[in-house]
């Protein structure tokens, strides 16, 4: 599996720059990588429900009580959460900061996308990230619109293939009820 430095170095090679061995330095490539990498990765993690970056965790009940009478309980979201997919058991809820307000009492679980470390990324996601980094690094490091466009094209293809590959690994969940069909009979 690739590390952060390897992914950044591969992206730099894609734009025609030299690879780096460390992020502690004052080169243009190191400055750009330090400032853009985490935001780019987190944004890509939240664009799709990546199976490798998905977790289910029980939420802890907050000691605070909700103001007003709209909600009965407050639960704390996990610290590594990037994007909440759903709450189980199904219930109405609202997100306020890092808390979930709901009318559920008892065990509440969050199905969510977490900030998976690079060591857990599958190859297809690593490839997509490298092209995305190259696309964003090109204008800042090489001042090259042509390099940015070429990598944008490669990123689009890699993104499409990564989503397809990831989706093939997880079964489609059938609808649990069919109210429109049931009303006809």
C-alpha cells in the first residue's frame, strides 16, 4: 500500500516534476502538497460511498439535553466521521455540529464514511487520488494548463473506474417495502 509521500511523489511525476522524499521543506512542490493534500483527499472520500472507508459505530449519548421539545436526545458523532450516511434504527434526526439530535432512546448506530488512512486504500482509489493530485498540483507547481487538462481527463476516467470497481464489491440492498405496488393489490 502507498503512503502519503508516495502518492504525492507519483502525482508530481505525472506533472513532470521530481518526486519528494519528505513534506518538511520549502520547495514549491512541498508547500503545495502540504496545503492541498488533506482537503483533496477528504473531498474525494465524501463524494462516493466508498466501501473501504465505511464504518458502523454505536453513538454515545450526550450529557446535554436538547432545548425545546422537538428532540428527545443528543448523541455524539464519531471523531473520525467525514460524512454521515444514515442512522440506525431509522428515525428522524438532525445534525448540529458534531451531534445528532433525535427522538430515539437507547442504542443508536451511525453508518458513515471515515477518514481511512492511506494504508487501507485499495489500488483503484490510490490511482484516482494520484490523478486528482496531479490535476490540482499542475497549475500551482508547473504553471501548466495543458498538464492540468491531461490529468483532469485521466482523473475522470480513474474516478469512473474506481467507483465502478468499488460498487462491484458490495451487494445492492433491495427495497424492504414496495408501498406503490402494495396499494394496487
